[in-house]
C-alpha cells in the first residue's frame, strides 16, 4: 500500500475533485465534514493507475468465465472502489457495497474483483474517521455472512437436482460455514492490519509530540537559565560597582576641597580611593573568573568584612551605628555573602539618598535558625537627594528570596527602613566557601515607594 497522505505534505482541497500538490503541510488530524481526504496529486494518480491495471487484469483473466456482460459492470465498479480507497474510504466502501449487492441481485458468481473489497476495508480502518472505521468492521462481518448465505443458497439449489451422500441441506451448510470463515478472514484481517497501522502511526505522532514538548521545555529551561544568569551578573555588578563608586566619588569630592586646606586629609582620601578601587577591581575580576568557571582570586566577602565596610562608610562621612546579637561563626558561605551584600547596599543607599549628618542604625541579629537585618536611616528633607533606579532594592530582595527569606523596604515616618529575615541555612543548602553559584529566585519589580529616593 502507498503511504497515507496524513504522513505526507500537501494542500487542502479547494474543491471536490480538484487536488493540487503543493508544499503546504497537511494536518495529521482526522478529516471531518469532508468526503475526500487531502492527498497529493501524485498519490491520487498512483491509486487510479494501480486500480485500472488490476481491474484490466481481472477482465482479461475472467473474460471467458463471465456468465453475463453485467459482470463487466461489477468489475468496473469494484475497480472504482479500489481507486477511491485512500482518497475517500467511506465513499469507496459505499461503492463496493452497491456493486456487491448489484452482483448478487443479477445472479453473478463472485470473481477476482471481489478481492478489491479487502483493500477498501484496510483503508477504512487505516485512514477513515471513527464512523467509517466502524462501518468497515460491520461491513466485514455482515459482508461475510451475506456472501456465505448467497453461496450457500445457490449451492443448496444445485444439490437439490443431484444425488448427495447426505442431505443437500447438510452439505450446503458445510459449504456455507466454510465459505463464511474464508470470506471473514479475507475481509477482517485487512481491517485489523489497517487498525494496527493506525495505532502505530498514532504512537509515532505521540512520540514526536513528546519530543517536541521536551525540546520546547529544554529551550525554555535554557532561556530561564540565561535570564537568571543575566540577573545574577547584573546584581553582582551593581553591588560591587555601585558601592565602590559611591565611596570613590565621596572621597574624591572631599580630597578636592581638602587639597589646599589640609593636604594630609586629601592624601588620606586619595589612599581610600586607591584601596577602594583596587578592591572593586579584584571583585570584578573574581566575578569574571566565576563566569569563566574559574576559581576567583579574591575571597568572597563574609560577615567579618562588615567591619571593614562600616569603616569605609564612616570615612566618607556616614555615621553608622551597629548593634549585633548572636554569633555568626557557623553561618554558611551563601548566607554570609547575602548578609554582607544586603548591609553593603543598605548603607550605600543610606549615604546616597539619606539625610546628611544623621545617624544610620544597623541591627544584625544571629539566631540558630534565622538571621535578621534591619537598617534605618533618616530620609532627605526634599526627598530627592541622589537619583535612584530601584536596582539595589531589587537585588537585596533577590538575595533574600534566594536563601528562602523575606525582605521589606519602605518609608517609616521620617525614616526609611530595610528589614530582612532569612534562614541561617539557605533553602539551597550549604555551599563551599570561596565560591558562590547562586540560583536566581523570583524577582519582584520595586514598588513606587521603593523607587522613591530617600
């Protein structure tokens, strides 16, 4: 059999009887509401040629044995059903039934063209709709019974005129049963073969759909991983560069004003600028090394580095007052890094957006199961000191969320407060010190309150 058009590419039928071979793909879904299936023109021509050749061979081989010219009509009808078997299984089945009944009504004996019915039943189960498939099964059973009775009755009439070893009815009954078994196998086996082909084709389509779904899921996972990596890089670059540049700018401004009045202060400010810039450069190199899957050359900041961070902020004029409770010695690397970056960003924001000359209160509480951070600073009177983009707050929230914690940030009267609560052991588990491979958690867009400069 030629492969079904449901597995090939073709165009939809613009009109009954007109078929165009194009490159547009044919849907694999069963055709509904149409008499003809979408097929390529080459496929239709192939089916017609095969049917004509087989029908001609039947006429040639059975020409002498034909009792009446009406037998030619039966062969032509069965040939037409064979030609239509894939283009329209339902119509081919109806044509086969019409000419089979015509054959019996005109008293013809079955010829080789009746074998074409087996091919029609094969296509009804392989390519037909649910109704056509069911009609093919019923036709195989009913057709076998009808053919057996037709032959049995004719055989019984013939045996009435001759002497038989037993009664004519018994002998004709044996012929009828035997003929029924043969015809049932001839018609039912092709129908079952078509059903097997249909099942295998459906399984293949399911596997293809599963592979496509898995491929799409892999693409989505890769896209999410890329986006998470971009967010992580942006967060780390912001934490490293924003803080360092804020310190450098503050020290540079101070050195410029102190250069003439007190060169020693200016020299100290320039030293702070140099140290901060070198440290920032080392952090950036570490980040770039991690992106290249190399071990960073500078250790990851830990809670012990918070004292140095507070010292830097005090040097630029920020009055930081710290309250500590508990022992952070047993905290894993990821938690220590998150605490350091959150404190760093909170102090940087307080310096950029807070009221100058007012103290900044930082509270660090270490409990066996949780870590709590609170940073409170006075907002600037005009509310516009230092432009803000909200990236710092987003980064802090992401770091808190990554560890399984929560963060709130907003106005509390005249102050602005950042409050973070996170588990002592992050949800992702313990990670080796000196190397951090965070997985980005859900991001939240900063609220308008968070975007407002403090």
